C-alpha cells in the first residue's frame, strides 16, 4: 500500500493494491467481492476466494426501482460469509465501475470496513496474476445490518431539483455526447428509455474515466485529480456535490473519487440519474 499512500489521497486506506490482495488471499478477516457489468466474466475466472455480487440480481430490488432493504442486505452478507468486522475488498471489470457501485451500496448499510482494489481485474490480469474458476463456499454468518440510510450518500430527484437553487455543484460523469444531448445512451449500449437528451442545468461534464490511468485502470494521483475537478471545474472540498450518470454506476465511481480520494465530505450519488431525469415531466434540461 506504500505506493497508494504516496499518491496524496485524503483517505488512502480505502484503496489496496493488487500486491496487497495477493498477500491476503488466505486472510480470514478479508473477503474479496467481484462485481462486474458482464455476468459471464466471474465464471470465466476470478481471484481465489472471491465471491460474486451481481449488481442487478444481488443489489437491486427485483420489483421496484430501488436497492435491497435491510433483510435483503443481511441475507447477501450472510451468504458471502462476512461479519460486521470483515474487511470487504471490491474489484471488477470496467475499471471498477461496478466495484465502486457495490462499495457505495454497502455504505448505505454502514459497512465501513470496505476497500477497493486499485486497477480492478484489468491490472490483476495485466500482471499475470492467477485466476480460478472454483467458486468458494463460506459458512453463513449471523450478519446484522442497520436500516438502510440514504441520507448521506444518496440523492433523490426532489433533492436534485432543490439543489438547483443552492450553491451546490452538479457533476455529470457521462460522455460529452450524452451530456450535450447528441446521444441518449453510451456508445455501443442500448437506449435505456430516456425520452429527452441533455443534462441537468448547471452540471459540469467530467467523464468518469478521466479519473483513471487507461493503461492499468488505477486511479490518478491526488494532484492529477485536483487538476481535473478543482482547477478545471472549480470544485472545492467543502462543496455540496451531486454526481449522476444514467443509472448511478459511473457516478458511483466519481463519488468514490471525490469522497475518499479527494476528501469531499458532502458528495452524493443521484442513482436515478438520466434514465429518471430524462423522463420526468416538466423538469429543466440544458443542451
């Protein structure tokens, strides 16, 4: 973790290196969780001992557009064999999009003993580290969770509407084409139902991937991140910031960067994002 500490992050303890993970594969106090966009990735090979948490099947309510409740989260944690004291380390494909998304959901239930493996699957594979197809099985625990708390890390549409009348900042982490309204969805992805294109008024566009090194998927150092978010876009650590994308996955990555790597205490993820805002009747939109 020495290299991570040297990068100047506000909270370097939330990141671990691939080397750290390799050294803790047999640590009973650590549980690896792989979260991917593609459900075929985990079965094709994963880090020894890692359990899969699927973003649609495991983290989302299967009827309403919402996340699982307390009982569902307890069942998930028990199945993964973790306790409140277990250090959970997330990693995955897409440069940790979904790993950060899963990390963010775990924070809604107050599981603070959580970290992200810097570089995700990309860095692990580039280093030639081993993968296995053996699916681990752990004894079920008696995990007890508090009720989900949406107040600190999550923003809802009415709060975003109110946010427009405050000095708070909005960060749209989508591609420039989505931000401008030229596209209703990411390139090479299906349209997920937004009827209007554009962005929330006043939002600055900072595509999520600017925060990473494209060569190995690791996060840029704090100086590089401050150059993007603060020097270019004028954010400050005391700002009240709301990040959004299309369904909250890319913006959870940016939420992680702002909250932990740069130390912003007032940053929330608007997971309704453009698939909600682009369908709302009467809300303001800019192009």
